[in-house]
C-alpha cells in the first residue's frame, strides 16, 4: 500500500522462517528500506493503515502487538494492544483529527494518544456490544440496544435509549431476543435503528435528539442515506419506497408504478436516487427538481445491481447476463455485451467504461461516441479469470491481467486513445533484467497518480517500478510498432479489434 502523498510504500510478505513474515517500508524519495518480522500464525493477514496526512503507518506484528511507523521522524515503535484483535482492516482507524488511534478489540475499544502513545479503554462489554465508529470526538457503540457515546477528549459517556422493550420470537431452542439493526450516514452524524417490531428510529448525535420520521406504516425492511445525509430512503416490507427529508423532517411520497421495488441507490453526489422495479423499469428521481425520469430495460426483474460512476452521470445496470449503461442526465443508454461479468471500472472523467467477462474478453466502451474496443482472450487456452481491471487517473491507460488454466498469466497495459496494447512482461524485461520477471505476478498495486507501481509475485518477492522509466519504454515500443509495416498476424499482437 502507498501512502496518500505517494512517498512511502509498505508491503507484507512471507519469509523463509516458519510462521514468520516480513513487513517492509520503502521511502521512495531516498530508496531506503526498513524490514521487520511479523507473525503468520493462524493465517493472520495484518492490515496496513496510513493516516491521511501520511505522518503515520500502522500494521500488526501479531494479533496483539501493533507496529507504528512515525514517518515524519523516521522511527518505529511497538505498542501492546492488550487484547486480541481480529486482524480486519476496519479493526483499526484514526480519529477525525488524527489525534487518536482507535483499535476495536474483542472485549473493548482501545484509544491510543498520538502525542505520547498512552492507552485507555472505552467501555465495551459482552458479545452483543458493537463498535459503530466515531463522530467528531465521540466513539459510538451499541450495547443492549442502547447507544453509548464516549467522548475521546474528556472521557465522559452518555447513553441513548433506542427501544425500551425488545421483541422476542420463538425458535426450536426457545425464546430468542431480536437485536435491532443499525446503520449510519457517511459522516456518522445520524444513527438509524430498524426495530424488531418493524419500526424505525433516527437519532441525531450532534443535536442529541431523536427525529420523528412520521412514517405512515411500520415494517421497514431497509433504509439508506444519501451521501450528503440530507435524505433517508426507506423501503417497506410491501416493497414500496419513501424518502425522508432529514433537514426539513418530512416524508416525500414518491409516485410509483404498480410494481415492487428491487433496488434503491443514491447517486454519489446526493442529487438523485435510482429505483429499480421488478417489471423492468428503472427510474431516477431528482432531489433538486423533484421529478422522475425513467427507462424500461427488461420485461421482468427479480434482482439487480446498480453502480454509479464517480461523477454520478452514468449508471451501470447489471442483471444476470444483461449489462446496460444509462446516462441519467440525458436518458441515453448503451447496451453492453451480454455475459457473465467479472469486473468493471469507470475512468475518472467517465469517458471510458471497462468491463471484463467470464469468457476472458475485455471490452472498453467510449461513453461519448458509443464505440468500443475489445481485447479477446487467447482462444488456444482455457481462461481461468480476468483480474482487477484498472484505469489510470488521467484516463489514458488501462491495466488488467488474464490468467489461464495452464497457470500462465498475461499482463497488458492498453493505450485507450490509440487502441494499442503493450505486454508488460516484454516491456519491463529490460528494466528487471530478465524476461520472466512478471510471468508469475499475482498483483500490481499502483500509487495514486500511477507514477510508480509495485509488482507482487507468487514467489512473495516485491518489485518496485518507477512509471517514468516504464513510460520511456512504452514510448520507444510505440515508435517501433507504429513505424513498422506489420502483417495481419503481427497487428493482432499489438492492436485491439484486429
């Protein structure tokens, strides 16, 4: 993993010692490398966490000890976590202003001060206790269907009652208590509790009040927030949907066709919501203009997946073997190739949409022109999978690797504007000094601007690329290809759609 400022790189690999691994930290400005052993017992995969300001990097030496790299002062220290940690990425995080390290343990939440690395626990009791996150200076936990808000600075705790009586249901083993389901908005200001009796409760942490939703009926099955926390979508057990305006504290009743809702999703910019119905209708509701626009894509839908582009302009609609791109601003659609989808990605400017299929083919769609280019799998081999399709931040290159059942792997970098593909094994052979350096690669990790990337190999070695060097090789390779008179078979090797 690269640090947010792109200067540091941390990777964990196996070592030659039994049950031991290596944690390596590279300073890409000085090329200095630090290594330290960590424990691999119980198939422990240590998460790697950077602070947003790139001053600290955290990982685990084992399930109890945390390794802290102080990147600013170029020092490392170990802290005892005092409790067993599950080893998941979300078990460790920084507070909002990065003054504290928060570690969710099995029996408590530990707070570590970044100033002196002193530790104090936050109350967390039995198995039913849940750590929900942090809002401002308050750690949020749920226990016995009450919210516990613990202030990080002054160490005070306040309790919030969400429901006074807990409904019980009978099972074969006897009576069982039903827990409430809890969700939060992205800013973690609001807590929504879906109650066992089908009711719903909304708590404003900042104002310390419950908000009356005035919902017309019970039996809420699902709820979700818009990205800006202004709206709450509520789906009822009869598969109808309503919108709650959180700021104005009122329900917006949406007119809808005589059909059940199968999916609801807000756009990332919070300006619209897309609703999919079982009769094949997709509708987008503008939260700015408060009106609907819709398309009909199928005769019947049982379930579906909706994905937005980052700019909230395009919706990718995926159902079984049906794939559709829908521009919700002008209602334009692009019908994609049918087939099982493995992976997909939008470019940052949404000009390109890349999708890979179980057949091994990779399609790149130009959302402006509607044209597309294809990189087809080698028909002489059986494809195992296409892994991790990616587009560079500038939208000029795409990378993917394709694995075959004979254990061979192809690694391609494609110039999207020119439609030319480059075999990374060939391109990088001069850089590595041997032709098979990338042949057993399991993954490539790019930094944020693609100025460098890391090659993780199945043999557990790590190779660092400087993309500027690779760019020079690409330019030279392009000149060689572009100036050659190629046969049809030779063109298939370098150009797409040949």
